[in-house]
C-alpha cells in the first residue's frame, strides 16, 4: 500500500508492514527521528528516504554526514565540551574568525560572525538554548551559488549582497545566472547521492582558488533568482518522487 498523506500513515501506523510505502515527508517534531527509524526497521519504504529527511531539517546533521564536502574544520557542536574542544582546535590552527549557524533558522537569520573565539564562548558557551549549532571558519571572499538539481534538470545562480556577508537575497541581495562546470555538477551529484535525496537545493561556496564547498542542502528551498517557475519545478520533483515509488515495486495506492 502506498500512503501519500501523513494522517493516513498515522491512522494505519501499527498495521504497516514490509512493502508499504509512505511517499511524503514526516513533519518536523521531536517524534520525527523515532518514526523514521521505526518505519525503516519494520520494512516500510519511505520516499524520500529517512536519511534525506533527517538531513533536510538539520544543519548539524549535515555537518556530520556531509563534512567531506564542506569547508575544512566545519564542526557540529551539541554541548559545551564540544565547543571548548572545537575552539582549542581553531586556536591551534590559527583560525581567529569564525561563523556559527543556528539549527532551525533559515534565510541567513541564524548565521553569526565572531571575530574572537573567546567572545563566541562567552556568548554561547553557557547558553543551553544555543545548542546545537555548526561552527566553521569564516571565509571573507567567495561566490555564493544556489543550485537546483532534479535528475537531469539543473539550474544555478549567484547570490550577492554587498551590505550583508550572509549574501541572502531576502536581505536585499541580487542574483545572476551561473553556468556550472562539469566538475561542479559532479560535486553536486555526489552530495545528492550521499544524502540520498531525490532532488535538492544546494548552496555552494566557490572560493578564489576555485575550490568548491557545500554550505547547505535541502529538499526544498527558495527559487528567488531562478529562471524556472515554481509550477514547473514542483512538476519535476513530483515526477522524480513517482519514479522512486515505482522503483520500490509497490502494488497499491493509499486513499
């Protein structure tokens, strides 16, 4: 049986069996991880997969799982001891200016720049509400590129905001079309494969030496600055999800 609505999934939750499919995302709540883990353990197939859904909603989870594609010394911090250890690493490496990214905040609202690691610790170290967050070195100059990738469809554009180091368009920035190189497209597809996402909005940092780093990836995101329309993009994504369901070899469709 294929379930397309979360309400139907919950209504039939305890009778679900191997071969059943839930085509949709489990809503964000404190129960989401256990629901995904339980369904996967019981043989229920999820589209998008559990890993994709967990990474989609967590910057710190991305910093853990996708760190090979991120700036070196990007660290997920979940408690005070980890922050102290991370700042010791930064001091040893001579990294003086850092950025933190708060969990659950978007559009650059949770991004903070710290010129002094000790100030960072003084402000965040003892504040339990600040955890978890991502810590990474500050990069002064880079090209911020948003990539929308759905199977063979790929569009990219830059995001620039001279008045805001966060480069966010919502804060008055501007965008221009960007042509990805073959290497950059391959880089994005590696992220898609590792995160098990059927499609993604991928934010890249392209530095002066042409080094490419992942900033963040999400299943869905803003398209302000893109040429593709929301209607067309939604249609492409739905077709991709449908193909995932078909690959699962399921036999019925839920109401």
